[in-house]
């Protein structure tokens, strides 16, 4: 058994990858500096390139990159359509569309200023970076192994989430497989006719996968409620959901300085207590057995600490000097690249080295 940072190929615990990605996404949410956001994107891409496998869910990272590009473009277009002239540096002027008095304060088109375009670009890039971080977790973490790590009280919800997370990667795999087959047959690879030839096989493959998944889950006893009464299940569910809501309110109260103090620490503590008690009660109602359960070892702790450390570093930077995280738009200035937030983000690239390499299935020589 290798508990240290060894080079023995093995699959890392999916919870470690999700904690790393959520920490990196939290760090991205604390800044609109495009240089820091680009650094976060580079870190996520490097870790995915170094530690992803050939599984279907690992092939969907490119889709999240395209989705992020669409988010950035939509934010810029939104600023142009709904008036981007609030600034000193007007780039060009579009014909304004007059609106009725009931829509006072809203302007369509008109002058477009550089300040508003950059503001839309910064906001869109931040949201896109957070999406890419979640896409990195989806590409690195095995959703089936994540389902095994879900507490017994949440096994039904965990099953639904695991199935939902694996839908998009499987569709990407189906599209790539169908396009490869069409290329081998000499079919068209671009245009509307090629799209029509891809959609139907992909839909058929999705239906076949869903039927096979339903049969497999039914044969393994998913959905079995056991001897628990309806009152016990309802009480457990309300305790867990109420506790999670309390945790969300408490975290928001701690992060937002304008929120009353009683909504911060006390609400977070009560939420954690309620959620923990609900999970404990639910675990007694649902009996599950696991074959070789995943364990947390030193690499898992190190990977999770890298992501959480990036988030903590950004929070500390926001308290010390927030101007490094939010570049000025009025007056326009070049975004600064401070050492402290950059070092916090670069620490999140360490999983590309300290995480064990993923297992690779090699075919035997004939």
C-alpha cells in the first residue's frame, strides 16, 4: 500500500478533485482581473491535461471551454444591445431604438464605450472561468466512484446527480464516435447534411444507454426504500435540506460584510448540525455495502488543500488590497498582476505533479 505521494498509477478519490475545483472556482469568483482569470484557466487546463483519463467524461472539457467562450460573447453583446455608452471613451455609435415611457431607463443600442465593453468582458470571463473549473472537476472525477462516496441518506439524490453529470460527456463521446464512423465511410463531415446524419445515431445511442442504465440500476436495487416509514424519510429529508439551506445562508453571511452577524457563524453552525444529524439518521435507514471503498490518503489531502489554499489566498488578498483583484474601469487602467494572488492561484497547479498518474489500460501484444 502506498500512502505517500507515490508514482503508482491509481484513480484519485473524486471528492478530492471536486474540492480542488470548487476551491479554484471560488478563487475565480473573487476577482474580475483578466490576468488572474487567465491564470486560473491555464491552471485548470494544465491539471486536466496532465491527470485526465480516456474515459467518456474526460472528453467533455473542451465543451466547457466553448461554453465559456459563449458566455463571454453573450455578456459583451448584452452590454452593446442595452446601452454601452456609459464611459468617456466612445468607440462607435449604433442607431438607438426608441422605447415607450414604461421602459424609462432602458436604452437599446446607441453609443458604445470601451469602459462598458471591458466591464462586460470582465464579468463574462469570471463566470466562464468558474464554469471551466467545474468542467475540470467533471473531466477528472469519476462520477460512478463519486456515487459510491455519497452518504446513504443522499443515495437517491446522488444517483440522479451522477446520471446527470455523465449525460453530457456521453453525448460528446457519441458524437465523436459517430463522426469517426462517418469519416471512415467517406461521408460528409461538415454542413447540414452531416448534422442530420449525426443527430439520429446520437439520439438512438442515448436511448440505448438510458435503457441499459435503468436495467442495471434496477438489478442492483436502486430505489429500494427498505423498512423505513414515510414519517422517518420525511423527517430525514427535511433535516438534511434545512441544514444545507442553513449552511448556504451562513456562508453567505460570513462572506458578505453587510449581512447581520447572526446570519453568519450561528446559522452556519446550526446548518451543519442539522445536516449532520439528518445524514446520520438517513444512514441508519438505508443499508448499503461497498466493495473496496475509496480511501482518503496523502495525495487526496494534498490535492484538496491546493484548491482550498487558492480560495483562502484570494480571500486574504481581498482583505489586504482589493485593487489587485478588481481593475479600474474609470479611469481605464491596465490590470495589475500582484504576486500574492498569482502565487495563490499557481499553487493550485501542483496536483498536475503530486497527484498519482491515472491508470492506463494497455492492450496485450498479440
